C-alpha cells in the first residue's frame, strides 16, 4: 500500500519561497536558499519539498506551469488572534492577500495569502 510521504512545490525563486514559508513557522536553514531541491520533515513525518524550475526541467522538459488554483496548503494557528496576527505580518512583509481574516461558517477563523508563486495558502484556527 502506498503512503503519502512528500508534498512538492515547484518554485520560480527558491530564496523568495523559503523566506515566505519561514514566516509561517517552518524551520528551513538559510543556507538552503541557493539549492535546487529543499525539503523539511514536518511533525508527524510528512515531508514538504521545493524544487526550482531548473530541477524540474532537468527530468521533465515538457513541464508547463499550471493555470488556476491547483493545490492548497493550510497552516493551523494556535488561536483566532494568531490567524489575524500572522495574516497581518505576512501582508506587511509584502506578500499578497487573497482573503482577509473572517469567521467561516465551518467554525474556524480563516485567512488566505499567496506565496511568491501564487499558491493560495490558508491560515486557520478553531473558533472558541
């Protein structure tokens, strides 16, 4: 039986992408900014990886950038206030907002931002 082990992102600018994900709490060493492939192991063992366009094209010269919202990552925050704070920090750092924080009908505080490659990233926490 297969087991989901790694989620990979294709990125245009490794350093810019890793800087964004560090803001969301991922522990990624700064020396990885110039690498073509980077991965971190998340709590629970799942790995998140980034590959530069050069790396992807080295084994898949037919690769084309997807159009539209193709994947999503959601980051659980400690509280609704943390969703608001993290959203504000990310936007203040120059990243794009996709949707300002709101209380979702599924009983979570929710916000969405875009990473440097345009992926929509969710920030959320259960409402009290």
